[in-house]
């Protein structure tokens, strides 16, 4: 079997055009332009690229985008004050504190300080709680991007066994919550594997839909994939000059029925769902 290669960039473009149209309608009705503010602390080159891509995507969708750049020496208290200032600014609808923060800064108290109504990452405990109760305010961006891929590819999720490899706060755990819920591209039987899982390969092989989000280059090999499974690769790893996912793409493509590539798979979807959340935040504030 040779897998269909899922074009995440195409799905992202389609959704971004819809979001841009919705933002125009909203602006025409209310005069409000959705406004995302990103906070970037220090000069991690990868984070600078991510933030720039978010900025460009906002501009293209007709959103306002502001970047607050702070030096790596910023103190916890100073960063907290920046977040509090943005919380109090009614012209800012979405706040994103780019992770990872430089050494010496604790992320959790900062993320907890972001107003839950402006928490477009869906990292605040109130929003994670709402998500786990099945009544989300925002959907976390990367898991939501994965779900949108499954919807657009018309993958049957209800009743399917989804195995998620990786239990991170950003991807694995929230994705498991979302796919467990009732609704479109949900109602799945979900297993979450991690570093302590016994015989992870055997568990992965039972997946109808296998999601790799473990942050290890080419961790998922062909022998871990059931023939005909749908494979979603959330990993982005730099190996020398190359970007590779968490899936050994060439070999797994021979076994799976459909697979997301890296790049141009899940990556473009994450920013797309950030735009969706920023528009939602602007609507919540209006
Ligand atoms: N760093 C890597 N991924 C993310 C993300 O989704 N949100 C934020 N704020 N930082 C990140």
C-alpha cells in the first residue's frame, strides 16, 4: 500500500480563507479588528521564526498583530506585568506567550496569569478544565489542527482506536480529551502512550489512527503501524539541515493508507487554529 500524502498546507489555506471572510464580516458588523499580541522573551531563533510566521498569517487574514519583544534577562515580575498590561488592554483580544521561556523564567505562573478570555493557546487551567468537561471555550491549536485534518480527509473517527504517542500538555493530553468527546471527528477510543508504556510498538500497531507527538525524530517505524492506518505526524525535529517528523516517513508511507508529511502537514494547521481562536476571542469581547 502507498499512502495518500495529506496536504496540510492546502487544508490550512482553505480554512484561513474562511477565517479571513468571517473576520471581514465581523469587522463590517462591529468595527472590531481581531488583534493578537505575541510576547517573545529572549532570542531563541526557532521561536523568532514561529512568531514571525504567526504575525504574517495574522496580517494575511486581516487581523492586527503586535509583537512584544523582551530581553532574555527579563524577570518573572516584569513578564507578569507585561501580561497584566495586555490583560487590561481592551484593544488586545488574544495573548500568546511564546514557549519555551529562557532559563530562569517559570512558564506556569505566566500562563496562569493570562486572562482566560484572551488565552488563545488554551493553556489556562480554566480553559483546560472547560475542554475536559466537553464544553470548550477555545480549542488548543495543534490538537485542533489535527482534528481539522481528520475532518477534511473524511477519516472515520467515531469508534476508531486512536493511539497518541506522547502525553505533552500542548498536544497529547488535550488531543486525547478532544477525541474522547462526543461530536464530529470525535467519539474515538483513545489510548495515550508515553515513555513508560510497555511494548509501545504493539500498542501502536492496534491503532486505526496513529498520532505521533513524542518529539523524537523518526520514532515511529513501519513495524509499529497497522496496514491501512491513518498516520498523523505532529513532530518537527531538526536533524542537521533537514526537518523531520516523529515518523519514518518513507517506510511508513508504504504501510499506512494516509499520512501527513513534515513539513506541510500539521505545522500550517497550528497557526490556522490560532487565527480561529483569536477571532473567537474578539467575538467574546464584543
Ligand atoms: N511553542 C511551541 N509551540 C507553541 C504553542 O503552541 N504556543 C506557544 N505559546 N508556544 C509554543
